[in-house]
């Protein structure tokens, strides 16, 4: 595969996947400066997931029909446009609306990047590792830039970094090879009727989600993304409360992303040592545990060590998750498959900050980390138990199938 075909897809993953991490440095600090409570911060952060939850499946189906590139560009530009409006308004209800628009734009960009990966690169574990590496590199570069801008330029500079990050998705999509949408362009062009959600698309997505491989990935990634939502919403608030600067907060997120980027390149070795599904389960459980013990530490270097371990767990799981997702979706439904996963993730991403926000309001922020982490760990145990029973049932069926009849 020539690099002129690979590089734009890696760039699209870099900017789109890391947009949440970059925003997690700026948005909670900005809301805290406005005097918002932890419950209100959780509500604003969670608002980014409402429109993707409702319309990701429709957008994914539309990408499969009419093309990926044009949707990625349009949504990325819309996300970039709303960024300067956050500090311009300084009003919580307006922030909720802007966060909804921004969340939809960045989510569709990530769906498009996954679809491009699935159409061109998913057949190779090497390409999967590179794509995950690039996605992690965005989280390595972006958060320190946002933190530095916050400390030395101010609120406008920090939100300016977020706008640049959204523009990066649009530029990357522009250079994605046009023949990636060749099949879609033959089938249809965008019309006004296409913009209306169709019940058939949601029905097909439900059938796709019922496939065993897809269902397994969805269950694991919902727990995985819930742990990430804790970091996106309240990790900076806790670090700021123990007197770490925005630059240091960005560096901690960078430590996690850099270790994750390196560990994603070793996914082939890990896959040989353990079944992919159990890699996803154990790495997701580790991610939940490591983020939930954050209040145990109050200095930079122990927090950096924990962040590195969590990044390692996240980096190993992501390329396996994307490859299994692409295989389960099928060549003609890659955008739809990514949208189904996004929809499930949005439920967890929206519910977790709100739930933890109210828990923290009642018991304190530190207890919010511990209690929310315990709930997610319990859910992960249920997923592991279900997977073990399913594997036992498969072995029994295989044994029966090979037993000679009398």
C-alpha cells in the first residue's frame, strides 16, 4: 500500500481520535473557572454525546451510500467553527448546545477515519498497529499544546488549539484517496431525502449489532469508553485541585498517549500470547482500575506512572478492537459498523460523567472516582463471565460436532 494512500488515513485518525483528549484539558478548566458545579461540568461534558447517540447510525449509513470524505470535511469544519463561540458566550446553556454540535462533528470525523481504515488498511495487523499508533500520537501532541496555550495565551488560545485540531481532520479527509468512495458514488448522490433518518438503517444496524463478534466488541468497548469518560470530565479537575498546572495536566495525558502509541505496535505479539477477546477484557479492566485510583496520588511522578500503565492497556486494546470491528461489519457496512460502536459508546460517555458528577456532589470528588470505578469494574466482571460461558458453550458444540455417530 503506497504511503500516499496510508498517510491521510493515519492523519485523520490522529486528529479525530485525539480531539476528546485535547478538549479534556481545556473544557473542564474553563467550566470550573465559570463557577460550574461538578454535576454541571459532567452535564456539559456529557452533552457532546447526545447527537452522536441519536444520529451516528444514520450518518454511518449515509457514508456507506454516498461517500465518507465529504461528510468528514463538513462535520470537521462545523466543529472548528463553534470552538471560538465557547469563550465568546461564557454561558452554561450555550455551552451545552455548542458541545452538542462539537461532539457530533468530532464523532463523525472518527467514524469516517475508522471507515477509511476498514476499506483500505484493515486486512493487515501492521496497518492496524500504525493506525492506532497515529491515533495515540494525536493525544500525545495535542493536550500539551492546549495546556501550554491555556497557561501562556489564555482561554482564547486554548480554544484556538481545539479549532486547529478540528481543521486537521478536514485537511486529512481532503487528501484521502478519492477512489475510497468509488463504490458509494456509483450507488447514490446526496439528496434532501438522504438527510432524513431512515428506520431501515437503524433496523439494519440492530441486526449488525446482534452478530456475536460485534456484540462482544460492543460490550467491552462500552466499559472501556466509560473509563475514558472519567478522565475526560474529572481527571483535570482533580489534578487542578492538587495544584498541578494545565501544562502538567497536558503532560500527564501525553504520557498515557505516548505509552499507548508504542504498545499498539506490539499488538501482534500480544495476540499470539492470548486470545484477542481476553486481551480486550483484561486491558479494559486495567484501564478502569488505573483511572479510578487517581485520587490515591497527589504528586506528578506517581500520577505519570499510573497514566503510563493505563496508556499501555488502552494502546494494546485499540488495534484489536478496530480489526475485529471491521471484520464483523463486512466490507459494505464499515461506516455503519463504526457508527454502531459509536452509538453504544455515546451511551456510556454521556451517562458516566453525569453519574459521577452527582456521586461527587454527594460524597466528594475522590469518592466519586472510587465508587464509579467500582461500578464499572463490576460490569467488566459480568462481561468476562459472559464471555467465558460463551466460549465453554462453543467448545461443547464443537465436541459434539466431531463425535462420530453410532
